[in-house]
C-alpha cells in the first residue's frame, strides 16, 4: 500500500483488510509522518531491499506517482473523485507513465480512462468502485467516539479543500460561528490535512456542545452521520453525493445540477434549509450523479480491485506496450522514494 499523505490511509485500509481476508500479506510504503498513524498490525516497509524481499504482486497507490523501483504491478487507486480543480490533462486524467492498471470508480472516470488506454497502449482499465467508500455501505455500528447522538436536530457537516484559491474555510469561520451559536443544528467540522495549522486552531475553537471538530481520518464516519454537507471544490462533495444526500457548495469551480451552489458564505444558511427539504429535482440529480461516478453500493469495491489485479496477472488484458522511459520523472520518483523511506 503506497500513500504519501495521511488521507491515503482511509482509502487503502479497506483494500488492505480485503487482502488480508484472502491471506495476502500487506506492507505499507509511507513517509514518517503517515507512519506515525499506522496501527500496530500495519507493517511499514522501511527500504527498497525489504520491498523486494516481500515480492509483492502489486503496489496499490493512493497518490499520483509511484517509484518504478518498487516491485509489482503498479495500480492507481486514486486519492479522490474528480473534483475538477484543474483542467482534465493536469488533474484527474493526467497520464504520467507510472501505472500498469487503473481501477476506476464509475462510468464518469472509466470512459475517459478507457479512451486514454487505447491511445497510450501501456496500461489497462477496470471499473471496480473505490475502496475508500466500502465502509460507507458496511452495516451500521455504534456511533464512533466524538460523533453526536441523534436528538432530532439535523446534522450538518462542513469540510473544505486546502487550495487557497478554492477554499471557503477562512470566509466560513464567522458564519459557522453564528450558525453553531443558534443551536438548532448539530455540526461536524473538518479540514483537509494540508490546511494551515492556524486554520486548524481556529476551527477547533468553534467546538461547542452542538459542534465537534474531527480530523479527516474520521471523514467516512462523519459522512455517514451527516444529513447535509457544506463544502466548496473538494472531492468530498462527490463522496457525500454517492450516499444520496444533499450538498451545499460555496463558489464551486464547476457547479453541477446535483449541488446547491451559492456564491458567498452568507447564502449558506438558507441553502442548508433548502437542502434539508429534499427538493425532488435536486434529489433526482444527486441520484443520477452518484450512479455516474460510483454506482456500487455493496461495500465490495476492494474485492473487485483485488480481482482486477488477479486478472491482470493472468494476462486477461492482452499484450500491453512497455511504459515510456520518462527518465526525468523516473529519476525524481527514485529520489522521492528514498526520501519517503527515510534513506536519505
């Protein structure tokens, strides 16, 4: 399992659990800051020599790069939905020459990647669904620590991207403070782990009897608990919509029919009330969008990813071309993997 940021852990952990259930050994290639968040039974791979000794069948990547020095099939699992923060060839659909297999989330990403696979010829594409969302559709359990108990008030979640030009977090501080103080809703607050520490401190300062701040490793738990999401231009918007629940966005870069997009934070309060009323046209758009980006509701996307890798190993995708040399990218990837593994 290959992750460069902490948000990779909840993406890859369901996949790791499915692998272990099949009797497959799992190792984690992560930087020290992420390794500090690994559980005692999550083994960190500390060197390229150790990685080769494990003889892995595949490297599952929640990042947009992976070092060719790591052994095994390189599998792009993705670190989010296509939030359209950038132009397609610089964002979700950028092809960098690192991966053998793309496991896509739904038709919205499968179709473009299949076209790219035909164009480039050196990677395969299989639609599997996204492992991160498996827990969204797992049987309900008791409420995790830090989440409020249901008391009849609606539960509203706030999340934000870290990109300064797209983030609503600084401008939302005071509107959130006022809405929290009113006490008519329960609030779950979180920020992208790359946000500034000063912003984290400010959001922690919003905590109240009806408002909890949780780090992004609790994102899936919060998504399950909330009735409506307030966000901006983040892939969390799409995760939430997959559950068939409404989203209020603040100045989204590319507003879509499934969103209640508003121009300023001052418009959020009224939009939340509208979202909670579940307008039929809006809910129909949410369902259509969810089916397009992630039609799987069975909680077994991780198993489909593992099946896709087994099919790749059996040669079911035919003869692929060799990946391009990309010497500059390969050099940088080798340098970066040494830094990531603390080899200097």
